[in-house]
C-alpha cells in the first residue's frame, strides 16, 4: 500500500520515473510554454472510473498537439500500473499530452482530490455568474486543453465573491459552463445543459449523466441557454470527473431549491450505483 513519504512515481514518455526526477519538471515547463491536452481521472476502489472514455477523448484531442493518435491500450495500461504502484484506492490522476522539443510527450501523475469547497457532495456548492468577460472562440472547441488562463480568471472571480464556482458565457451571450465544471439545471421537470455548440467541454461525466438520466426516463435536453434562465431554475447542479454530481444550493446569493432537490438526488444515486458497478463489481 502506498503511503505518504514512500516513493512517488510518474509515467513519462514510456517509462516510470520518480516524480522528483528533473525530467518531470522539464516536461512541465514545456507544457507551460506550448500546447497541451489533459485528462483528470477519478480512482475509486483502485479502479479508474470510465477510463476507456478518457482514453478515447484523449485520442481525439491528440492532433491538437501534433500527434496523429495515442496508443490507447498502452497508455491505459500505464494508468493502471501507476495506480498499482501507489496502492491508490481513492484518489485522482492527471494525464497530460504536450509538445516537447517538436514531438508530443505523455506525463501521468497522481494529483490531489479537490479541496474542501469541491468536496461538498452532501452540502452542495455556491455559485455566481462571471460578468467581467466572455469566452472567445476556442482554437479547438470542446477539447480539454492546458490553455486555462480564462478559466483561471473565472475561478479567481468565484473566490473573490466567496463562492465555490462561477459560470460564464460565450461571445454570443450563451451560458457555457463553470471554471471547473459542466452545468445543468432543471426546468419544468426537464434536465437541461448547454449544448456543445456553446463551446463547453465535452465532459466525460456530463455525457454519463445524460445517459443515466435517459435510463431513468427523464427528459434531457442539450440546447442554447441564456444565463438568466438559471435564476428561474428548479434545481442546478454541476459535474466533473473528480466531484461527480454536486447540487448548487445558492446562486448569486439566493437559494436555488428549498428542501431536497429531487431530480439531483435521483441522478446522484444512480451515478453512485454506476460507479460501484463499474469499479467494485466490475
């Protein structure tokens, strides 16, 4: 079992090295200077949830950094081996593909789970609207790139307002997502999320929630959303791979739902069951 203080490993370009190896730091410096794409993956019961989907999205994203394809089977095996070496039962990994000396390189490291604000799965989150700018057209819409300056600004704005998350809009004035999450809301009993045409990330958890919602025979829609629609929402919730599904309990300082949010509660239950089936039983 991996213990804090034991050797920590990283997977770098086909080999496992100590995370303190200077080559790891040099790769991170290359990432800061050039294009990159990344995946953050949740480890539960020693299993990476929806690993195959992360590999497929990474493969689709790889041309952005000049790599025609990713050896998905090889990289997935490296992910599993890093989990094994660290004895990781409950945690997270970050996998980054970036341009390094004219070629694409791969780095996989263990990363911390989100801090307290993003672990309030029971209490829910507070959210605000980022009104100080709009997301311009992405060079590669819907990809998870390391170009995160705008998202960093949105996250800083949320913290300046004492909130856990902030949502923003695109150049057309449509709701997109949060600084670290996809956003959903419930309107007249229908689960709504901005469509990929908004420029939002094609989130792994976002897609799974839509699938599970349809399995529950819930009405689910992806469409253009005006930011002001959130004020009339019956329920609001956010998703990403590390936090799963978390309800938003206050938006712009006002309560979203008095009492338990029934739709979010149903989705959280079926989502948690899906994790148990995939990671413990499967």
